[in-house]
């Protein structure tokens, strides 16, 4: 068996609140394989988004170990984490986080430029076309619908060809039809680039399209489900 792309061992996250320490996550151990699609589900406050942030090095575990592509994220400083994310991860949020003064093309190309890619604008345009925005490359976020803005965010996340795609409620601000289209695109990105996809969602129909579903409750893993064809192997 190949080494997991993401591996968490006895991970905990405790944050300081006004009334003292708040335990967000505890006793999380989890392996995610290359190319796997995994959904994190559970009630609000169960720790789904916090767990995703730990996987992306956007939040630092207070106990345990988080490894991504063989690197111990808990041992890296902030600069090293930023470099690692830039080269290996794409992150998509419920809020699109586009720069309003930049066109769709510039929003996708700028991170590539910062990473020193000489073909930044060519690759950005190719990714925008891949998500169906070939005619919108020179439009600004305010000129686009919510679904179109999320497509720009997907193109931006996918353009560096990351090994890991993390998506936090990527369809949460969208209607059902647009949300399904965004999920189609996310799975398509996985298929085109071979990325591992981890998705936080409240939508059972979206979670059901993933290879595996991890259920969280009160900051712990409460169970998991696998797609029928995988479980039968």
C-alpha cells in the first residue's frame, strides 16, 4: 500500500476562548489515499472546517501530528507552510475570496506569478476555459454571478496542479443546480489532475458522491461510510 497523501495521528486542537480553553478537535487519526475523494460531514460546530484547516496547515494542531505528502506540517514554521501550500495545495472556501479590483484572469494568474510561473496567464486562461469561463476572463467579480465567482475560485485553486484540493462548503452560497455544477467541476479537476479531494459539506447528496464520508460529532470522528462499490472490494 502506498503512503497516504494526508495522515493525522492523535490530533487535537484547543483554542483559547473568553471563558478559557475550548476543545475543538480531539483524538483524530485518519489516513487519506492518493486520488481519494473524502467528505467531512456533521452538525454545525462538530469541527469539520477546523479539521480541514489543520490538513491545509492553515491552523496548527495543539497535539498530535499532521503529515501531508510526507511532510510534518506541525514542524514547519509559517513561511515554510506557506511555501508548501503554494506548491502542493489548492483551497476553495464558501466565500470566494476573489480580489474585486482584478479580473477573473488576474485573480487566477496572480498566485502563479508570485510562484514564479512564466506561463501564469496562459495557464490561468486555460483553467478558466476548463471551468466554462472562457468568455468571462476579463470580467471583474462584481460582474459575475455567485456560481461564476466560485468557478474562478476553483480555477485559481487548480491552476498550480496541486496534489491536494481542500474545499470548505464550496456550494454553501449557491443554489442546488449551481452547487451540483460546482461539484461536477471539483470531481472533474480531481480526474484531470489526479488530485486528492477533501470536502466539507452539509449536503448529503454531495457527500454521497465521494469515495468516503467521515462523520464528526463533538470534535471527534463518530464514524465513516464508503461507497458501495469500494466497500465490496
